[in-house]
C-alpha cells in the first residue's frame, strides 16, 4: 500500500515539475539574452566589481557600445534606401 502511494506521489511530483519547467525560457531566448549581455559589456563584470563593469574594462565597453551604435546607424541607413539619393528619379 505504501509503495502504491509513494509511486502515485512520485508521478504527481514529476508531472508538476515538468510542467513548471516547460514554462521557462527557450534556448533561443536564453541565447539572445547572452548575446545582448555581451553587446552591452556585461561580460566585463568581475566578482570584485559586481554589479558594475570593472573599471579596467570601462574603456573597452565604451568602444564596443560606440561600434554597435555605428553599426546600427549604418544598417538603418541601408534599410532606408541610402538617404537623399533614393528620392530623386527623373
């Protein structure tokens, strides 16, 4: 009798835990968050500097952010048709 109750309880616990796990993030979501963290310079946080960026790496983080901003501006320019030259057709 105790074995049957234990088995039933085990099944209920497994079912509950698997459904709770399924409500978490997908691999793609976690991967995208890791990419964004690296782009924002969060991989330069050390144990001694947590939660801020380590001062040793502050300049590298700033350069990375500027490079990403320039890349985004270039992509935006391309997406908008190259600016002033796209509007005039004779």
